[in-house]
């Protein structure tokens, strides 16, 4: 019962965000950014927290989604839904195709190869100047209003936030269903004891591939929304620094819990936004927050809250 | 159970204290409305952390100088002005986010800033959507006032093309038309090399060869030997950072500096100051220099800078960008007599900077067709044994109008709504 009330409260807060966020010193685009990063990190957490695969190159699929959406709008057709669809497919397909390269590796090698693949895409975007805009980034496209037959949905700041919220809802529902299914239970079992699952005759690598692909599709979906948020994307959206930040956000929030990454994103993005306006040394504070949380709450903010509820 | 006051635990008190602290942090935003007439806010984004922090800081200093001068003369439209600065860390996504913050939360009326080109392009997009005037201070990439130009955007610093053209002409006149290139093997290097090659051919010179050096090259000897064998008049070295240090060091060891001129691209006072002695050589271009003995107002301005900033630094081109940027905005608003973006844009088109602001000899104005400021290039030679701030000898001050691409060739079509 408590759980239902908590979840209902979260959704009411999210729906009403454009009204209350400006009152406490925020702005709608910040809300959109938090939700977009939450989709990306929750997607990554299917692989990282639930299957136990440490991907350090997740930004590649985020960026591929962003470039896919941007290029669709710029070169193909002025349609927002088409841009989201193509961007998601491009990023997700890349993860699916590269999965077999990754799935055989374990531990540090898994992390290394995901970084390498991530940087591969980064350098493609930096160097393929004529198409991607190189280091300057891809600009010159803008999100288009959506037509439902005779109805028009104008994508201004607030309406775009609701589009992102809809995307967040769909992504959360999909991930929740996956993690509740036998597939999701197998993911967790692999994380807990890989060898035992192997002895049971489960083809573990195929499941890691599946987790990698699902994470890829969902992160790419977040990437498409990120490109539409500012109508701009740059190679920094594929860089390993962003991949690392994704992992930090997940660890901050708690990688064993479903909504943990959302909390981590809120802490990271809001701290970045707020502290960097006050001081040039804001990175120090982010680092300090990270160290404190890792030392005091090794299971992340939500991990510790969940445990307290259990104990009571 | 008896009726008694609810017990207050130590933990609750700590929580309440934390909440009180948090509310104190948020309150300044509410207080500003109580101070009578509200000032006009101008939002500035620049990198104050990371690789470009020194450049960002210089631009901010320049803008603050202009701010004090404008407020001393009564502000904008009779209201005081206020500068709200945000760190973009030279990250395009963060810059766009901060632009939203400045517009929606801080309610700024005008935008300015940028060191990195990508941030200039991303904020260019945001400003255009919001219909807000945006004065790009740094950020040299051509599309800002070219293929991606918008009616809302104006730019102080020169284009990449103008940088190349300003230096190329001087080198061609002084040393001759047979050039060899060492180009870093990535997109920006290629673009720069292509503009140089195009300019050289237009002037009647020839490209003897072009070596592509991967980023992070430590041994440049094979490229340098190839360059030497081709007997050029000029060796153009477009590498950057540590690669530049390594290549220049080796060029000096090979004695190449005595055989032909070595030139590069854009340099800045901040960059020259940080270079080791071995790499401090060759021909470069600055966009403004503090030592202009024959230009009126420059000496006074440098003195005014040093009165405010007593850390022994000298103003650089970046300082001037910030200074000229804010003054241009103020002049545009004064001429438009309004904060309406379209009126300000129209007022800025063709606006000429007065001598005490342009601080250089040639005519400096915003070109109406692409909103690019026609400011000068300062090609010259680095003084190897010079100590800060005497690091550069300006050979010539080339008028921006002379080296800029004609508007028709920039690819810019201003998108005013009719």
C-alpha cells in the first residue's frame, strides 16, 4: 500500500513539474533533461545493475540515437515521431550487432571493449565532417509539431516535457515488464551466480547479449529525445566521459533498485546545474558527493532507503 | 496514552536545520524583486572550467569592464544592467542547458558568450528559438555567420576563414608562394588546410605538399624532412597543443627556422603565455593585441584594465571580445530604443564601433548580410625570447572587410520572419 502511494506521489509530482519547478529555482528544460537521462541510465541499469555487465561505453548508443534523430530531421523528413523511431532503431541496432563482440568478455575486459566501441563511434562523428558537422556538432534541425489527423500538438517547452514524460512512462513500463518476466529473472540470476546458471544449461552469453541490446535500444531512445530537447547534438554526447557519468549517476542512486538511477540523475544533474552557477570548482563538489555516497551508502541513496523500509 | 507534546528527536532537529539552510540558499532569487526598479539582465555563458578556462575568464573580465562603463553612463534605456554568468565547461549540451536557464529562470534580456565553436552553435539554436539576441564573443567556426546563421545571432570574433586569409596574405607578400603543410589529421585541421590551400591558389601560389600527422604524434622528423626537401618559402604548421610543441621543437633542432618561414593559424595571448620557449616561434595571427602604439585609446584602455585587475596580466583578444560584445549590445539597444529583438537586430546591422571601443585602426562594423563583425586580423611573428606580455610582434593590421568572404559565398541567408 505504501508503495502504491509513493509511486502515485512521484507521478503527480512529475505531471505537475512545469508548475512547481520554476518556484524552487528550476526551469522546464531541466526537468526534461532529468527525465531523458533517467531513461538512459535506467536502460543502462538493466545491463549494469540487473545483469552485472559493466558497460563504460553506453554514451555511444545515446549519441547514435541523437545523431539518428537529428539527421532524420535534417536530411530525410521533418517528422518528430519518425526521427525518434529511426534514432532508436539506429542506436539499438548498433548495440544488437555489436553485442556478440561484447558478450563473451567478463569483468574488466567487458568494460574495456565497451569503451573501445564507444570511442570508435565518437571518432566517426568527429571526423565525418561533411555529414555530422564534426567537432562543431550537428545543428540545423528542429523538432516539428506533431499532427494527429486534424489535431496539432505544438512542441513548445512544456509540451515537449510531456512528450518526454510519455516516453519515460513507456520506457519504464517496458523495462518493468522485462524485469518481471522470466527473461528478467534470468538476468538477475546471471548477476548473482553466473557459473551456476551455466551449469543449469542456460546459454548465458545469449542473455547478456539480450540485456546489452535492450539497454542499447532504451539508451538510444533517450538519445533521440536529448537531440530534440535543444535541437542540437555534438560528439560530446558519445564521449566516454558521458558514459562514465551515466555509471556515476547509477551508483549514486543505487544500482540494485529499479528507480535508483532516477534518484542518481536528479542528484547529479541538479547539483551540476546549481553548483556550476555558484562556483567554478563545482566538479570538486560533485566528486565529494560521489565519494560520500560511495563511503556511506554503498548501495546508493535508494538502496539505503529501501533497506530502512525493510528493517522497519 | 496521555496527551503530551510529540517528542522531538535529535534527528528531526538536524533535518529541520538542513531544510532551513536549503531555504536560505534559494531565497536570493525572491529578494531581487524588492529592490525597486529591476535592472536589465544580460546572460553570459563561457567556459570557466577545463581547457578553455583562461579564455573564458578573459572574456568575462572584458564584459565586466564594459558593464561598469555602461552603468556609469546611466545603463541601458535608463535602467542599470547586470551580468549573469554561467559556466558551460566548453560542452555544447551544457551550454544549451545554461542558455535555457538564463532565459527561463534568470529572465535575461540578451545573451552573449562562447569560446568553443560547438557551444556557439548550440546556443545559436536556442537563442533563435527563443527569439533572443545572442552576441557570440569567441567561437570561430564559419557556420555561425554562414550556413547556420540566424537573424538573432551576431559575432564579434572573426571567422576561421578570415583568420587564414589575414595571415596568408601577409606570408605570401613577405616570403613567397611555395608552401608546404603539416596538418593534424582530423576534421578541423582538414578544413583549415583547405581554406589555406584555396587562398594560396587564389593569390597565385602553389601547394608543394601536405603531410597529415595523426593526433598525438611525437616524432615529426619524417614530415619535416619531406618539407625541407620540397624547398618551400613557407611551412604552415597547423598542429595544436602538445603536438605543436613537439613539432616546433624538432623544426628548430633541424635548423629549419633559419631556412624558411614557419607559420600557423590562430594564436592567442593566453596560449603564447603557456607555450615553452622551444615552441615560441613562427608566424601566427592574433585578433587583437595590447601593444598598438599608434592607435588612440588603446593605451588608456590597457591602463584601465590593469587598474581593475591587479594580477599583472594584460588584456588579450578575448578580453576585447567580451568588452566589445557587451558594448555592442548596449549600443544596439540604445539605437533601437527598445528591448525588442527584431528592433535591436535591425539597429545592430551596419552599426560601426567608435574608436574608444573598437581599439584598432580600421573600420569595424557589423555586416548587415551575415551579422559578422568586420574586425581586423593582427598577423605577426612570435618573439621567442620575449617575456610576458611582450610575446608578439604585429607585422600588419589587416582590415576584416578585406579578408572576409563576400556574404553571397558564406551561405548565410538571414531568416527574419516577414
